[in-house]
């Protein structure tokens, strides 16, 4: 059973307690060659869909043939990982899926394609590589397929909904005016934004960039505007008004709903920054990515190793509110950020660092899945590391209705470490479901409470201080079973001795007075 460390700000509380994460199920999907993960989502019917790319033919647990060097691969499965259907779509060249957007009647699945109409691909190729998009219903029937592009290379990054039956596709492009591209190239590569209707028809397209290489990585709709973040090596030129601080910086642009540029901002240090996701919550923006810089430019945080996670929080005018780094002695590779139902932010990615810096657990192999939660001030709350003996690369995480987390990525690890099932080929999709206290809801927690447990960890005998008269103190295990309960009559401090009847593990204490409840965690060792 794996343990996760809950870290509370030292300026607020001078204790450390533990929370808990356990793997409840895991599954690999793949053939005898290699598969690379794109994204996994839960559909409106309760099933799940995972997409990526595959170089395998019919082999392993893959039942559909491959048409080219690399095809798009989609699997629909149930909570127990039993497969309902799968699709392998591609032509004679290279095709891949990277993004999913769930709709009421199915989903949109997008990626990039360099194949002509061949194999089971029906849309033409417009250049070196195109945006490639499908509408698929819940039973795996392709409703429509479209390609969008110019005469160069166009790579799709994200799909978001903008309004009733309208969608925005964002990616990078080095195409001149040609094909579907109506505006000229600015530099080496630009942001390319395409708006379509529900049938895949193009409404408009916009190009945003400077004289260098600009790669978008996240898009949100907020404040009746479009926000896009990406990395930029461009100087002040064309659409870029803010100078870089280093090689590549975070570049945040704000557009109106018609794609017209309103403003742009850069964030970075003297080395290299690479954003991977953008998230909107409570009228604030959160940019997640990696940085090899340390406290320079407009970056105030220090890095622990080669590349750390770097999170920047801004207001809707792009004003930086805070920035924080998270990592160890080697390199971290961030993937995504989501907001959990308990209002914590879950950050996911992969790491090759050892027990160092912010890590409380050593590496399992070359690269592990790494997840941690933060509050809205960027304080790290919990973390979890999952991996096998080789390289495990996370794509995204979904919070399930039962408060478990479904982690999706790809792995070349054999049975080792946390991985209990072998691969079918060189690299497979690897899905891991965990039950975790990261998703627990804690009301009026220790950050706003004077309650303390000492010692913690303990052997089942400890003292709780900071209590108020007429409070009820209850002890639970993580399965929610009541272990003991006690009324506080007058004292502000009580001693609890359960050293003879508690197994080693994690326990929760609930202190309730009137309608207010404070929860604490402790570990019996």
C-alpha cells in the first residue's frame, strides 16, 4: 500500500501528517509493437474512451489492423476495463490522436495526419500534416471526419467548446496562405486557431505569432474571451509585443471571441520554459509547465534540478499573482491540471528525480507517474508517485464519481514496482485507478483551526489540543468505520490511547461542535 505525504504550510502548522493512496485496478492495452497515449475521458453514458496512436497490427489485446506507419487508436471500455469497441483509423503514412472533447451524444477526437485518403481515412491531405478531427458517437460509429490545414505542417493540440454546437481547434502551423489557412505565416511556427460548427464546417481561422517558434499548449474560454498559452522563442515582432526573458518563455494571449488579439504576456526566466496546460477557476488562470530557469526574468521561484514543474497563477488581465516550482534533482515533465470536487488542484506529470527536493519517495525506474495537489495559493498538499522499472509517461487524470482517480498514460515497464501486469509490446497504454485521500473533502481543516495532534505519527497513543467545550471527537479509519467517540466536557486537551487495538495505517479524527466540523489525519506506525 502506497502512502502520500500531506504537507501543510510550516508558517501555519508545524506538523506533518500522512494521507493514503492505493491502487485498486490497472490495465494495459496494446499490440506487439508500440502504443503512445493521447487522452482518456469518461463519456456521457458512463463508459470511458482512451485515444492515442498505435504502430501495432492485430496482436496483444488489439483487435483492429494497422494501415500505415502509425495510426490513431481509440478504445471504449467499462469501469472494469472490459472493452466495448475499438477503432483503428489511419492511412498509409503517420496519423495520431491526442485530444478528446466529450459531447452529449459522443465525443470529438482530434490529432494530426500526414496520410492521403487511404486505408480507412476518408479526408484528403492538404500539406505535410493536417489538423485531423472526428465526431464519434457512444457506440463507436464515425459521424464525420475532417482535415484542416495548409501546404505546410499543422499539428492539433486542443479542442474546446465555444458555444452551442461550435468548437475551437488550436495547434501550431508553419503553413503559408493555402488550403484552409487564410492568414500568412509570421515566423518558424505560429499558433493556428480554427473555429468550426457541429458538423465540422470551418467558420474562421486566425494565425497568431512572432518571428520565432510559437507552440500552443492550452486553451480556455473565460470572461467572454479566448485565452491561449504556449511556448515562444519569438522576439518582439508581429503579434508579440512582450520580449522574452530567455530561450523559450510561457506566452499567454487573449483574443476576443472572433479571434482578434487583445493583449499578450510573457512569463519566464533566463533559461527555458515550456507550458503544457492552461486552467480557469474562480476568475483566475493557472499555467502549468516546466522550467529550467531559477529566479530570473519575472520568475521568482527557484528550481530544484534540471527541469521542474512551474505553475504561474494570473488574473484575467495576465497579471502574475504568484509562481511556484515543484520538483527534484533531475527532470520533471508536467502534463495537466484539473480541479477536484474538494476544490484542490490536481497536477499530473512524470518524473525521473530521485528522493530529493519536494519528493518524499524514490523513483521506481527511469520515469514515474507523479501527481500532487495544491491549494489556490500554490502550497503542495499531497503527492503520489506510481511506476514500474522503466519509463512511464502520464497523459491525464480523471476524477471518478466514486472519488477515485483514473490515471492514463503509456509505459514500457515490465511487471515491476507498482506495475503488476506485463506489456504486450515495446510500449502500451497503461491505465491505473487509485483510491486516495487526495479527493477527501475536509471542512474547516487545520489551516483555519487551532487543533493539533502530538505526536504524529504515533503508536495509537496521542494528545489532541486546542479543543473547545462540548465538542465531539470521533476516530475513523479510511473506510469510514467509527473506531471510537468521545465528548469533550471542559478540558481543551485530551489523551487518546488505542495502542492495543489499532492496526498500522492512516486514521481520521473528526471534531464536531454545533454544525462545524474539523478533520485531522494521523498515522499509526
